[in-house]
């Protein structure tokens, strides 16, 4: 009995505070992730809405829109009447989704982030991150302050070819990469007819979009160059308005040149091409690669081209909603191509390109 009394008196009380604090720091992740859509004026929504209406991989809890034509199209694609909301803010407060996917004008991205971030709602935007560099920095700061995830969605982020090409470049097979050339474009965004008129109206507006083809397709190219070569020293750009009757407010053809101490990126974005392009060339002193959505062609020196084997992307990295869920679970960004930091730098380059077009001079970034 005496030994027991001595043992009890020598034991120190165990504080549960550190344990409770550690548990509180662990994010609570719902068993069933939920998603809400804000806006339907970005036509990329139609490639995703039917899948979202099937509630995989997240349950759709609401769609906010006021335009009757777009609401009717959403219903045609499987969205039930009870999920349609006129007030997106009220919808978010009532439904409390884990994720919001915004299909709105580029200059409204900050507005969405400002409302979602304090409510701990994670946000997905269609590319680019914002219409101005100032807005992109504000969005980045909101994400940091409120510890939310922001994903900028590019269709090419889910191509196995992109990652096969980057692995090849990183392997040293090309030698030091010193030149990147991207060409992205097609024959234009159509016209103000049918459902497309709601997309066309803001895509051809220099404030709502940020510019014309320079922003629409230049963002893909700027992202590639940042991924391969990093942030440039300066930006020089040129733009054409080849179809002023169709696009009276914005340019329809653009070229951006990014200057590096040991390299260059030449980035072409156009609404005037005879067919669709989303092609990337990467050059080193010892080899080159040519990448499209479907394949990666590698040449060693002047040798014959060979096609790389394309491996499927791992689960949670193969499409945007699954990637966002993975990102929230792990706190790690699903892909460099969708990352917040890199996409803020994309908009920095686009703003510098617009300044270069106005002044006719290169704009230094550092």
C-alpha cells in the first residue's frame, strides 16, 4: 500500500491541452464533399455540368444563375429545379458547400474569392486566375489569410502529355532548356448568337476578360514558359486587330516574347488561325520536344523523332474536381499548372504584355 501511495504522489498530472490543440489543427473533411456552381456565362461550364449533376466526385448542392436561357440549358443537362438559385451569396450561406466552381467573367473572380474565403469555402476558377495582376495578388492573399485552396483550371492540366514532356525536359535529355515556343488558338470565339452570346459578350470585353486573344490564349503560353523557364526578366508584346468588325474592342492576334538571361519564350495566341492549336515546342542544346494534347515527340539532336509513352495521371490528379478534393485533403497543390503562385505570375506577365503593347517597349519584371 505504501509503494502505491508513493507511486501516485510522484505521478505528474497529464495536460490534455496539447492533445486538444493538435486535434483542433487537423482540418475536418466531410464524408461527402459538396460543390456549388456560381454563374453559367463561361461556356467551359457545359463540359462539366452534366458530370456534376451526377454528384460525382462531389455532390452538387446548388447552381446560381439568373439568365433564363442558361438556366434552361442547365436543367437540360440534368440540374434539377430545386438546385437553381438566383442569389449566389444566399445560396452559399444556405448550402455551405466545401467547394465553389465559378464560371463567371474574369473580372469577377476577386468578388467571388472575397465572399468565399472568410467562409472557408475553397474556390475553383476557369483560367486565368484574374483579369488583372492586382486582383490576382488580392486573391492569393485571401487564400493565405483564410487557409483555403484556390485552383485555376486549365484543360491542359489534365493531359498526360504535359507531364511526360516535363519529365523528359527535367531528365536532361534536351540539355539545358533555353527556348520555349507555344502556339494556342483557333478561328475565334464564335459570335453573339444562341447560348454563346453570353460568353462572347464578356470574352470580347477588355475589362471583363482583361483583353482579347492575348488573355484568352496567352495565359496557357505564359503558364508553360513559367513552368519550364521560370519568371522572365522582361516582357515584350505585339497585338493585331485583324477583324475589327467582329472584335471592335479587343485584339484577336497576339505575340508575347519573354526574355531570360539564358533563354527566350515566344508565345503566340490567336483567334485567327485556320484550325485549332494548343502546341508546345521546347528546345535544348542537345534535343527538342514537340507536344500536343495527344502526344509528345522527342528528337535527340538531329535524329529521327520518337513518341513518348504517356502514362495515365494518378487518381485525384486526372480531372479538376477530384484534384481539388485531393488538394483540400492533403493541403498540397494537385498540379503546378493549377497552382496559385504560378497563376498569379501568369497574370503578371499578361499585365506586362498589355503595358508593352500600349508603350511599344519591353517591360522589365526584375
